[in-house]
C-alpha cells in the first residue's frame, strides 16, 4: 500500500538484446509485464520495419484461425479454454503451426463443400420424389379436365384420325417456393392464354434447406399443355421464377419406377452424407483441441514481433537496442529475466538506466479491492508522475458522501448483501467469465458497492431510517407524559387541538439528546421535514468545506515533494486563506450557533444566513443581533483578507517565474562573456567540446528558454478565476447532499404511504379479495423498492462523482499524466474466449 499514496518511481532503461536471443528476451518480458517499450523507429513506416514479414505471417494465421473458429461455431460447438500457461512459441514452430492450420482449414473447406453438394443433390431428389408423388394417379387424365375456354365441353384430345391427331399432350413438373406460387400461376395463365392445365400443391412434409439447414415447405406443380410454342413460354417463365423442373413420364408405370429409383438414390445419399458428417465431426474435434492454444501462442508471437519492431539495430547488427520505462524496484527482476533468457546465446543482455527529460508515466499498483477506487480517480484524469494519489482517501470519502445522500438502514443493507454475495463468489469461474456487460460493471465495482452499502447503513442509523420508518433502538429523549402533566391537557383541550406541541423548556419534557442519531419522536412530528432541512443543509456545508479544505491541503505535499516552495507560499497559502476566511468562517458560525444557543433562547437566535450575506455587503441588520461581540469587525477583516489573496494568486507565481527566468538569463550571459574573453587561439575542437560541456552542465536551459510570460500569466489567471468562483459554486454544489438525502427520504415515504399502507388497508376492507390483492401489492412493492434502489442509488453515485471532481479540480490533482502501459501477455490471455 506504500505506493498507493504516491505513484512509484519509474526509470527509463536501455536494453541491449543479442540478436539470437532478442525474441526470447522480449517474450520473457511480456510474461512478466513490467516494462513499457518506447518506439525508437517512430519515423519509419510500419511496412519498412525489420520484422514486418513475421508480423504478416502471424496476421495470415489469425485469418485462418478466424475461419476455423467460425466453422466450429457454425457447428454449434464451443472452444474450450486453453490449459496451463502457454508461452510464445519459438520462431521455428511458426511454420509447423501454419502448415497444420492450413491443412485443417483445407480439410474443412473440402468436407464442407462435399457436404453442401450432397445436401443439394439430396434436396433435388426429395423435390423430384415429391413432384412424382403429387402427379401419381393423374398423368394424361389431366388433359381431359375442364378449361375456361368457350368450348369447355369439347374433349381436349380428339379421337384418333381427327384433325388434331398429330398433337400430343406434354407435361412440365417441378417445385417452386410457396411465396412465388400465386404469381407463377397468374403469369402462366395470362401468358399462355389459358391453353394449359396447371395443378399446384404444397408438399406434405417439410424439406431441409441445403444452405441454412432449416425445414421449409415447397409447392409442387404439374402443367399439361400442347404445342411447342406454349412449352417454350412455360419453360422460360419457370426459369425466371427459379423453379426446379424435373422430367415427368406420361405412363404411370414409368413414374412409379422412377419414384422407386429416386427413393433408393436418396437412401444411398443419406448414408454417404452421414459418413461425411462423421468425418466433419472428427475434423472439428481436432480443431477444438488445437485451436485454443494456437490462438494464444500466435497472439503472443505477434506481440513479440511488434515490440521488436520498436527496437533499433546496432551498427554491428549483433544486438537490438530498446528503451523502456520500468519501475525502479522491478529493475533487478528484469535484469535477472533477461540474463536467464539470453544465457543460451552466449552473450548476456544488458540493462542500464539512462537520463531522460521527458515526464515518466504514472504507475500505481492496485489489487482487487483498490482497483475500483483507482478507476474513479483515473476517470478525472491520470495523475502526473510522483503526484499525490487521492485514491486511498477516496476509499473513505466516496462511499461516505454517497451514504449521506442514500442513508437508509434497509436500503443500505440490501446493497451491502448484494455486494457481499459478489465478493464471496468472486473466485467462481462462472462469475468471472460472465459476458453480460451490466453484470461485469457491477462485479468490477463489488468492493465499492460493499462500502457504499455499509456506509449507507451507518448514515441510516444516524438518520434513524429503515425503509423510511424510524426505529426506537434507545428510549426517546422527549417525554409526552411530563408535558401532559404540567400543561393540564384535558379531554376538551385534546379535542380542540389536533396538534400538540412539546416544549423543551418545560421541566422533564426534554431529557437529553438521543444516544445515536435522530430521535425517533421526530418521525411523528409535523415539522420533522423543516427540522431535517435545517440539519442536513448545515451538515452539507460542513462536509463540503471540510472536503475542499482537505483537497487544498493535499497540494502541500505535492509542492514539498517537487521542491516548488514558491507555489506553497504563493498559491496554497492564499487559497487556504481565501477559502477559510469566507467559507471556513461560515462553518464557524454554524458550529458556534449550535453550541451557543439553547432551547430557552432559540426564539431569539440570529440567522446565520443573514449574517453571511451582510458580511459581503459590509452592513448590519437591526433585527438580527450579532452572535458575538465584535462580529462586524471580524467579518470585514476576513472579507478584506480574502480579497487581498486574489492579487497574490493572480500575480505571485508569474512574477516569481519571470524573475527567476531573468536571473538565469543573466547567469548565461555572464558565462558567454567569460567565453568570449578567453584565449582567441583555441582550437575549434576544444571550443566545440566546451560548448557541449556547457550544454551538459545546464539541463534547465531549454526549459528556461521556453518561458513565455504571456502564457504563464494567462494560465495563472484562468487558475485564479476557476478557484475563486469554484469556491462559491462548489460550496453550493455540496448542497446536493442535502437535496438528494431529502429526495431519497421522501420517495421512501411515498413508497410506504402509497403502496404499503394503502394496499394493506384496502386488503383489510375487502376481506376475501385480499387473498388476491396482497400478492399484487407485494409484487408492486418489490418492484418499487428495486426501482428506488437502482434509480436513487445511481443518482447518488453520479452526484458523489461530481463532488469528488469538485475536490480534485484546481486543488491538488492536475490529471495531466499518463499511465504506464506495460508490455504484457495478460491481456492476450484474458481476451481469449
């Protein structure tokens, strides 16, 4: 946890990797996941790098793997997870994997092609059999049926020896899709002018589609006609509708023989198709066994080659040179891993630190508990290198601010139990590998939900609310009996006054404060909303000012760590004075009024809000007496002091940096003058060497030369305006603690009054019907509670995020850094299905 409060020290290292062992070394670094490589070939295109051919071979293999995986999923199978830890394969294994995968892919293509051809052939045989089955018993007799011609009673076939003795009836039989049958029939009738007899019938059994494999119904047709021109029209029309046309014999005996032959061929094709599918299952079984480890290995190999492409080649071409960011405490581990990986090459890899003027990346190690809180902080922006990390404080402040808005023992307990169930089941494989996005979101923040629920239970006890109902854990501090005895409440008085007042000034009425939280008697009072309004509003201001002050105070540790003492004096101190002189004084007034005034003089207690308004107007109110003597003078001094801090914030840091820049400029000018007064006969090489040494001795010259006064003044002006206005607006933003808390309490009250009380009361009135109504109202109550928990909880969560942004922004957390993204294979393993 030491690194949680500030990011770890990160160093830039240079790696000298022997060419023969470079692949093994980088592969081992990927397994460790401790270094982030820098691209030393940024000016070189991706197509001109050293290992581009190897990367392309890996990409081609990934395409083959995608085809194999699609075939497995097409068969309704799933790929198992790879077993054990798989290392990146040696480069010589790439050819073996490529050959085996290509062979499996070709076998699958051949088997799939044969299967499709057999299915299509079987489908044609089944359609032909259906057509012959439909035409069984009809044949030429269809020619003698009626037509819509005027001479409909004249036989279509004349007796032998008549004028049409050379004409013969022909048949066209086939199958068409059902949604095309009606259009086909209409077009045939109109095109052939009725000189045909057509019969359409749906198949009795559904046939399997050869492409999709789904059962489908077909419509068979049998058309009898005479004349060659009519026949040509019919064939063209059936071709346009993509009909399957089959030969149809005129003799019934020939049709029966053809039908039996088709059935025999179908049986033989089904046997061949079964053997083909069994062989396909065997090939898919081999793919299931080999593909998962291949996918992981090739992904790792591709990642290794992409990392090697970021390295530069030495002038002797005997080693690769790489630069990487690495945590300082991990350098011994990296050195040992590289030595072990390069031992077989005969030359050990070398690691050494090099100076760098770039800002290093930010590294904050997390675990399963702190990861969600660190994610909240990173949502505002990644902290700069070695900047104070607010995540440890967020572990407490975020759940607490959420609980202030969501305080309810019952609702908090439900959230706590839900999160506890996820925590207890976090090691189960089914829970880890769940693909539902909403579930993964909740599961990732399970520890955050756990603390949010726990803190909500705590604040629920303070508010004394459990599902919007007060609980009397301890005896109440108010006595109704004492008030009744000393006030002489009679039956007539009670009848005339439906509302009774408990006066704490009467002896024995107020026995003392409730031991913990709000007294339950307030839930029975008609003015409990006004009481909670005042309590929660002032509590929100206290928490808000404390939270903002804590954020400003954390900036002290940043300035001390970076040695920026001028910012400590010219920024942090004025910010604290400005914030505390105005809003810290408001907190003082609230607390002082709570401690100074009792129930006896509560009626004459002054208004804190009016005093705070008069403080900015430099005025006083005759009807609002001071809280303490000399209050007006104190308020005037605090306002003037706060206003005096604004010019210091605005001009202090820019003027200091400008003066520092001028001082360094004068120092450089003196050094240049001394060089000019030196020996004039110095050699050019000595002079150039002296200039190089001068540049090496002044690493800050470039930063000083880049000082632009206008930009510094503009940046500081924006920071000052944001801070001063933010103190006012952000203090008002913390009032959302009060607003959301009251909204949650009122929604809970509406839930109880409109659902529970009305539903149960209606059930009592209706008697027997209550047996039916109670489950309905119970289900509605459960749904309402669920909606209340989810919607109110989400709203409180978002407002807690906003309040933490108030703390971080312009206080101590710049959020302008970038994360250390180590080269690791863990992501490759996690992405595998």
